[in-house]
C-alpha cells in the first residue's frame, strides 16, 4: 500500500472507528475480558473494596438507597461483584452499567444498561479503565520543533500532518509541552471533557476514575500509545482487531472539573495501592500459627493475600491512579 492509496486519519478518528465503529473491538461478543485482565478480573477483592466504598458514600449521604454507576462496564463483571458483595448489607443499590456495547446475556435484571451516565444519580460513579479508551489524537514535534498531528492509516503506518492549533495546542502547552524534535504526546482534552461530563451527571456522592496514568512531572517523552490483543501487547494498528490505549493525564482530568486541581478540596489523586489499603485490601500474609489451628482457613487467607498482593503490587496494578471527585448534595432550591 502506497501513500497515494492509504486512507490517512488522525489517531482520534481512527481509534473511534476501530474500537466503536461497525465490528469495532469493544463491540465484540467476548468483551474486554477476552483480551486483557483488569483489576476486576484479577480478584473479587476488588469488587468487595468498591462495595465498601459504595457503603461509605451511602453513609455520607445519610441513606440506605444509593446509586452505583459503572462507567465502561465491559460485560457487567464489576456490577455483578458489587451487587453480590452488598447483598444482605442493608443497602438498596440501584445499579447502572454504562457501555456502548449491547447488554450482555445473563446480566442481573436489576441493572439498568445504558450508553451514557444517568443524570441525577446519588451515590458512586466508578470508571475503571474507561478513560484510557476514550480516543485521543497524537502529536509529535517535527525536526524544526513544530508540533504536528500524527496521522495513521488502517495498517498502522504513520505520517506527520498539519500543525496542532486551537484548544489542542493550548492543552499541550499547559499539560504536556513538546520541546524536542521527535517527542510525542497524546492530547488528553477529550478525556478531560468525558470526565467532566461524567462528574456533572452526579447529583451527589463521589466520582472515581481508576486508570494507568501519569502526571505532568512524569509524562513519557514519546507517549504511551499501544495495542492489546489476546492478553499480549501488540503494535497499535487501528484495524478493529485490538484494543488501542494510552496512559491518562489524570491531573488534567482533575483540573477539568470546576477548575479544580488534584490538590483542591473534594479532589484526590492516589495510587491504587493506597486506595485499596484504606478499603481493607493490604496483601498481608496470614499468621503462620493459623496453619496449625485452622489449616483450611490459612489456605483461604493465603490465597486472598496473594490476590490482594497482585491488586496492590508496585510496578503493576498497585501503581494505577485513583482520581476521586466528591460531589456534595446541593442545598435547597
């Protein structure tokens, strides 16, 4: 295929088509779990921790009836886990799965399946590995230092396009300035907007985004765009056969909501390791004495500790960042 016959697009447009267009990767029947393992799939401890977080939010709101909104719900795995973990807790959970794929077979009938967050929810909006799959454009500084859009063809070949301008250029200058020729960035503005819209859907409670991410002091110099298929990292080719993903500039997302920064009141950015530790997932091994007094209990506790260790591991899932935005109830009319 030559440059004359290739169909060139910006990465945002190409990714949208490859992931969510006809026959797109995320619309396939097997869903994300058929290709990669998130914290949700790694252990039921994750759903249990989210269920405890949901309980905290309900307590803050002073109610036993609470909404749980799972954004980027996959095939409903986290929803099923949270509903199971809250059974018998006294909580009345109204559950929503937000996903562009069709409602999966066998999903709990209590779950409302929708393609956008419900307006006016009161409770917990939780987005696990959602923002990284919001399509974004890629920029690169050329040999003269001019920042240009990167264009891609369906076979993954790239070329430099026109100069980045307008709101995209402003975003880069604020959040990810490119100074050296050859350096690259993913322009996170669409993710900022997606996060702000999700937070705005809440009437009260907390919105939490969990993702592999970076902040301004640690941006990767050449970006992080990559592909995943069948459990393996593969080159990013926008042909619909693989996930296309890149790390999220979560500090920019934090600042997109009401002008707040990640250090502002009601906003927090911490590692998954720290977030799960607060929710009782620590990875600590059970005392060896338990092996003699309760061998079966020791084996169960040891297995649980191993799962917790994976969820909180340095260099792995534990390094994910959790962005939390509290939404206080609105005062009277």
